[in-house]
């Protein structure tokens, strides 16, 4: 029987599984993913906007799942359905409110410093994809609002050349994008965003010129 | 809630009162978050990690 | 090779760490946001203005309906002269050589006159000899003659009246148009046109393109929209029906529609009201890219350093409290 090869950082192991596990251990060990301490300067309510945005997104998804299960007509004809639509509507409002507050906070903290430019860029992409998701949602309402939004927005889509591929007058397409494809996209992006935040840790305060780093 | 709402018109800016409330509320919330004291945990840890 | 984990250890070397419960924070946030959302939903509900139907349009404003239908036959409506993706009757919006509307072809072919007027009338003409005859007269006439009829009828419709549900115009040579339009109006008011345009010859259907395009050609849909301040020049993109907040996050996108050059006919650098959609989409794409690239853009990335907001956020760091001994 052969002796097991000693595994060191210098040797690349043959096992892909082991290599993946080691990469994860290096990039995001559990105590970085779920730390129970933070730098002492994480002591402002501005830091809370990110997690509150996530909380709002959870409520958007939960209410959306109920609406999707019952079908797109339900909320027009049922009081309970209308309540879940309201929950979905207001959760979305809260989601955008807190996401923008989080953006303001991160901007004034220059949260992209020290190698965090990707975190910032992913955040902007989340903002854009969220707007697209909300847009398909408004188009899926099957009421006057969605009629006029569709008729009006088609001109911008057509002018940009995408109107045939993203037909806002096509309820089936907009609905499918809204309840499945775009939420999957938003979720993947949010998870990625959280992972890079945890992998890098919270950015340090902005230092005045010439000050010694603390 | 399904009646038409009022609008705030200033120069070329035309914004519904509900939208104005949301945006004004966000600015107020951001300002409050900046100044409100944050609950402090026990300081029992050594420097570094 | 330094690993990310070691890098974080190095990054925080010398920094005092304090307890911070992320999971508890998330749970509190979930409960807090949930309570807030549930309460607001219970108290304020959500907007749901019922959709407009072609039937409602034809009943409320028969003159506008007939004017629109006549316009489809004349080829003068928005959809008839739109360009791609519906037809090639126009080049669509362009900014110099940038003309994406033209580039991708007629992928959603819509013959407005045929789809919105002729086909529905052909169905309605079954068992209606007068309508059948009128249709045949129309279809066997030259396009020149058809143009003369739609022209004359369109002018007469400007002063039309409604008597007993019928559109009445001054006497004139309109050929088969009065019979055709009356027939179409009847189908529309009974709800048949909603059905025909939505189903579009199939059984199952989830694509409302024909019905919405036809309604968009008329004045009724946009009159309702103006009532709710949803029109483009009313900052409409941001607004919602009723007393509800709308899409406040679209403020910058809709703002451009309210300002020159996008409001002017002469415009600036080739951008004006007629290609505003294209110009604004290009502008917003560039601005969004700039937002994503803020870390690399001088001045934009330095503003946080100059504006003392961060001194409030990190006030413990900049002016630590001294321990009382």
C-alpha cells in the first residue's frame, strides 16, 4: 500500500475536490463568513442599511412566492390576495429605499477602497437588475398601470433595438422573467455581494493625509 | 387611496406628494442614522484577531 | 502566496475588535421589516386600477375609436408608421449612425390596417351582407382611391357627433368607410374586438401586443394615463395610480424627458424630442457604467474624502472617547 502523499500549500494536490476545499478555506473560512466580532469602528446605524435591504428582499420573495403559487389573477379577485400583493408592493418599496440608503452610506464611506471595487460594482449591478425585476413586475400586474407602462416603455425598448427580444407587451415573457429568471439573477448577485463583503471584511475608515494608520 | 394625489410643482420639477414623502423620509432617515448613538457592546476583546 | 484569510488578519492587525452579532441583527431586521411591511399593507393596501378595454374605449369615445380605425387604414397612426420591430414604414429613432431600432429587423410583424380593422371585419361580415359588400368594395379599390376616402373621412370625423351610439359625420364621399367603421364599432362595443385582438387566431395566448398597440394608437388610453399623471412629460415614469408612491428610483431616467435637448424639436448635437428615447437610454447606460466605475473616476471617488459625512459615521475612530480612570 502506498503511503499517503503529504499535502502542503507548496504541492498542488491532485484531487480537485481538495483543491476547491482549500481555496474556499483560504478565501472564506467560516470565521470570516460568520464572525462574531467586528472592528470597533463598525458603530453607526449607517451600517445597518445593508442587512435591512436583505430583510426587505426576503419579504419580497416570500410574498412573491405566495402570489406566484396562486397565479397572476388571484390578487385582483380576492381580499387575501390583495393583501399579499400589498405586502409585495410595500416590501419592494422598502427594498429600494434601504438599498439606496445603503448606496449613499457606502459612497460616503468610499467602501470600494482597499481592493473592494468589485464589491461596489456588484452592488451597482444588483441595483440595475433590481430595477429590471421591478419593471417586469409592474408589467405583470394585469391592470391599467401595466397597460400604460407597457405601451409607453415599448418605445424606449424599441429605440434601443431590444424591443423584439424583450417585448414589454408580451405578458407571458415579462411574467416568466419576473417570477423566475430575474429573481434567480438577483439572488445569485446578492449572495456573491455578501460573500465578497465577508471575504474582505468591512473597509477601514478614510484616513486623513499623513495620519498614521491605526 | 385610489383617488388622484396632489403634486408638488417647482420649476421643471413635478413630483407626487407620496414620492416626495418617500424621498424626504429617506434623507431624514439617513441623517438620523448618521447622528443617532449606536448601542455599544462590551469591550472585552484584545487588539488584533 | 498570501491567502485571503491571512490578508484579512493582516488588514485588521492592531484594530480593536468588539462583539457584533450579525445573525441576531439579521433576525431583528427580518422581524422589523416584516412588521413594518405587514402594517403598511394592512392600512394602505396597494393600487389596482382596472385595465382599459377596447369595449370601454369604443363605448366612451366612439369618435376617437373610429378616428383611430380610419387612421389605421390610412396608415397614419403611430403603429402603422412605427418602423421595426413591427414594420418597415419608418426608420425609427436614430442618432447619426446609431440606429439600433433598424438593425434587428421586423421581428414582430404587425400590419396595422389588416390586423386591427380588416381581419376583425372579415369575421364580423359573416352573415352581414352589407358589411361584406362594403369590405369587398374597399379591398377591390385602388390604394389611391382608398387614400381619398380615408382622407375625406378623417377630416369629417374632426367634427363628428354621436347619435344613439353611432358616429355621425357630414355628408361626403367616403366610399364604404361609414359601413365598415360602424361595423367595427359594433364589434368593439360588444367586446368582440378585445377577444379577437387578444386571441389573435389562437386559443391560448399570453401576448397582448396587437391589442395594446391598437389601444395605444387611440386617445383613450393616454387620456386615462394623463388623469393619473403617467405621461412621459409629467415625470410619469416615477408615478403610480392613486395616492401610492411610484418608482422613485427612476427619478434620473425620467428627468431627462423633461429637459432640453430631449424636449426640443431642434435639440443639440443631433439629440432632440424625436430620438429622445434612444438618446436617454444611451445617456443612462453611460451614467450607470460610470456609477459602477466610481472607484476609478477621479473627483467622483474623492468626494467622500472631502465631504465630512464619514467623520460622523466613524466618529469613534476620529475622536475616540477617553476612558475615565
